[in-house]
């Protein structure tokens, strides 16, 4: 499961540009067997601002370790809180947030 989030969100001309990195091994069953660990990967990522979903993705263990996401959206302003929620393959959830600059 993601242990730490690194989030950058900046608004420019009405568009919020986001970069987010999630720390996770992203080890599917095959890779976990090679490393001698339990399978662990982020299965779902959802980003919300003011209780509105601005980004969501379903993932698998085939993503690279510590995935980096970049996306942009409109409808938010400086000072709003961007909240990420991740769910791993074991059903554990974790949240992280950052104010938009």
C-alpha cells in the first residue's frame, strides 16, 4: 500500500495542473514470488476537490514501482483541497491531501 504521497497542484489561468507520486512496490503475483514478498499494488486511485471527483483510475500490478501521475482539470481555485484516496489489492485504503497553490 502507498506509504506516502507526494502531491503538487498549481492553478494557472483557471486550470489546475497536478503531479502526484504514490509510494508502492506495485508487485503483482509474479514479481512478488521473485522477490519473496506478498503481492502488493495500488488497485484504485481517486482524486476529489470539494467532494467532486476530478480523476479516477483502476490499476494493476503491471504499473511501475512508485507510480507518477500527471493530469489537469478545471473548476477549482487556489486554496481548495485536493484529496487522493488509494485502495490496494488487499482492500486497504489511504488518503493524502494538498492545498492547491
